[in-house]
C-alpha cells in the first residue's frame, strides 16, 4: 500500500507513541499523568483496562487515557 494511503491521524498516533515514554509513575494519591497529552487522570478516570498483581514491590497497570485515548503503562512501587 502506498504510504500516502495511511490516514494522517494514524501517522500522528504512531509518532506520538514513539516520541513519548510509555511508562509513567502511578501515584496512590493523585493517579497518573498521561505521557501523550499530559492530562492528569484521577482515580475515577484512569482508564485502566488491565492490571497485573504485585510482583515483589512493583505493580503495573495498563491504561487507555480517558482524554486522548493513548495507551500507556504505569508502575507503582512501594
Ligand atoms: Zn492522554
């Protein structure tokens, strides 16, 4: 498929994922900050779609930003 057939918004999405770190810190108090739109996501709007159990002192959560839709991972440590 010629590159010109790729929708611009798909290209933007790929670029945005490549430019920003996909892992952010999880705060038990404040929630998470989206690495793409920098939106502050409180606990009620974190968009968690998958959560791993604690692995030692680390817990990982997978999010879909409720503001821009970007997917990213958060890490909580004790
Ligand atoms: Zn976002």
